[in-house]
C-alpha cells in the first residue's frame, strides 16, 4: 500500500505510469510530474476507471475515502463513472451560477454593448472586491440578510456611497439572473432604506462674480498646450460634462450652424449645444491643429484617443485652484446657479442645456430641440457675461489710470 513518503518519491517517466494502492485505488504519474488519483473497477463485466483528483491537493486519506464511496455506489448497482460525471456537471452548473460568475457574465455583455472602459473597471471592482464575501456563493443562496451583511462591511469602512452603488449593481445582477432563469427574486429590492444615507457632497465650484472673473483670467492666461488651453476656455462656456467635453468629435460639430450635436454620456439621449460666437472662435482656432484627429481634444500620446480625463483638473491645480475650490464638473454648477440667480434665465432652459431629464406637465420627456432658440440666446448671453467678468479687472484698472 502507498504512503505519503512513497507518493512524494514517485518520479515522472516518458509515459504515464500507475502505482497501485488497494481495492482499485491507484496513483497515475504523468510525464508532466502531475500525480492523479484514479479508481479502477469493473461494471457489467467491463473494466472502467474514474479520475478522482490530484495529489497532494487530494490527500492519500481523502483518496481512500473517495474510493470507498465509489465502491459503495458500485455495490448498490450504480456506475461510478456515470455518478462522477453527473456530480461534475452539477458542480460546473453551480460554479456558473455564483453571484460573481453571473456578475462578470453581465459585465461582459454590457461591455460589448458600449459600456465605457472606466465603468467596466468600476463594476468589476464592485463584484470582485466590494462584494467579495458573496462572490463565490450560488446566487440563489444570497438572501437579503446575507447581501446586507456584505454591504454593512462597506458602511463600517466609511464608504457609504460605495455601499449604495454596490446595492444598486447587485440589483442589476439579480435582475439579469432572474431573466436568465438562475434566480427567482431580487433581494436588493428588500434593502431599500436599510443602508445609512450618504452625506451629499456637491462638486466644488465658484459662483461669486469676482471669483469667477479671477478664475477666467487664469484660464485664459494658461501657458500649456493649445489643446488644453482650448479645453479650459470652453469648459465654463459650454458647461457640459467633463467626459463629454474631452471626447468631443469634429464630426459632431457644425461651425457654420454654430451647433454641437452628440449623445449624452449619462442619459444616452441626443443633445444640442448652441455655440456662442466666443466658443466658435476657440474651435475655429483649434481646428487647424487637431483636424487630423477624430477628436477635438486628442491625447498627447495618440491622436486616436481623447485627452486624459485628468487634464482639465490637473491644469486647474497647476493654476492654483485646488479640489475644494473648483473641479471640471464644477463649471456646470457655476452655470446653473449664475444663469438662474444672476442672469434670470428660466430654470427649464437651463436644465435642458445641462442635458438633464426634463419633463413636461404630462410626464413626457422634451425632445432635444426644445426651447432651442431661447437656449441659443442664453448661451450667447452666458458667454458675453463670462467675457465681462474676465475683462472686469482691466476695466477697473483703466478707470483708475484715468482718475490718476
């Protein structure tokens, strides 16, 4: 009979060879050095063999116990090979029905449908790290209390917003599992209100005219690349989402019509940005420099990719504006506040221009051309106002000079 000492001493040969233990159990030593437990038996008078596992992952004691189980099946009239095949099929099905495997399957589907690389990375992290405690569980076994326990771990680490995102994404995975017949219900729905509410934190922004003027003068004085300079000048004028600005394409911009038409990143709906005289001038100046790229703001390393998502914020930091003062997304908050409270434009015009999901009194979503003439006037008025703030220091200096 085999011992662990004998098993460790077995050496591979040019061809596979077997060394017997007892009652049909043997170890097969392969040329690669792998040592595999096998059980030899006869069923209905015919010789057969079943692979049980690899040594030392399956120890000698475990292999003998597994052999005894197979011998019992054989005495009961079952074919151990058929039973082993059925068990492997069940295990494979169980492995393909875990929360993690279904989550990654859904993620692969969403990636093919156009989910951005950044979102793919974030969702993979939610599945594999933030929800790691349920990742290997069969999805049908994940109950509301089990999911809540996983989310509580995130709460206890102080990342409450991540806990809410994880719950939302878990709900998406459960809905997909239900649709594909691998789950019956969505326990994420049962957790509505169970998590601590995150403290609302708005994007850093500036809304005081003097501070805006100071910021604009700094943006226009920036000494970086022409592409970055153009992005910095257009960011406050157009106040689109930062990702939409950096991924703007020349094919979507009509300088003659003074329009930029594209599909929004958040709501996936068609959107129109009227271009003021000032915005069009910046784009016309940039056109000769980047027209060979599909992107208005191509990256430094490759013109086939848009500029980095950190470019605008990094430029703001270089100009002395920290993340608590202004970020790229903060230009939207600036425009929303000043257009309403200072310039007096109607809130629904502003919301349309921000590409928010605005609805009419009957609950229907407005189309992309809603209030377009008024929005053109608003965008030109906004650009003129920004110019007045940017030039205000020069005017004050000019008046002082005359008085002196």
